[in-house]
């Protein structure tokens, strides 16, 4: 009986090697995919941070003529009472946003502005950057670059009631 069992074991050894190699290959490809996804997530977070700095700088561009003329909008949508919104100078805000974005880069690659919106007291910008992937997959699978896009926005608010 032991001779018969050893013959069956020898016949299955070849298929087990193929199964182990296939599982190893799948595990390796899954690990590469997780590393690539993690790198893209980190790049997205870096792009959001760059965008937040630029949009904050843009939201500080106040339209002094509209501010001192009393053209301030009241927002009562907040739960803590009325808040007043400061009017923005949209041209200065875009210039400031554009200057900040053009001075920045994501992993030594330029960042471009896809869209821009400015409406009295609110600014929204969408930016993008194309970065190389961290790990190239074998056999030319996949693209050599990844496009990362982020949308950021800000509103100018003076807290509390104005007296």
C-alpha cells in the first residue's frame, strides 16, 4: 500500500508546482497593484494639499470696493446664526491661484488648472498633474503615467453678526 501511495504522490508533484507558481504570481501582481494604488493615493493627497494652499491664497483676494460699499452677503444657512461673506475680486483671485499653482509641482511634474469658478464670495478650482507610476508591470501591461485630478474650493466668511 505504501508503494501505491508514493506513486500517486509523485504524479501530483508536478501539478502542485504549477499551482504554487501560479499563486505566487498572483500574489506578486496583487502586491504590485496595492503598492501602485497606495502611491496614487499619496499623490492625490499631495495634490489636494497644493490646491488647498493655492485656493486659500485666492480666497484672500478681497474686492475692497465692494466690501467698503457695504455689498456684503449674509448667509443664514449655518447652525450658529448669521455669517457675513466677504466679496472677492475674481480676477485677482484667479491670478493668485494661477501663480501659486504654476510655482508648484507634483513630484517634479507640472500642475495644470483644468477649471476655475469664482462667484462673489466662493472660489473653486480643479487641478491636475500627470505623474509616472511607481512600478512598471512586466510585459508592458498598463500605462507608464497616471493622471491625478483634484477639486478644491473656499468661501470667504466673517464669523458672527456685524455690528
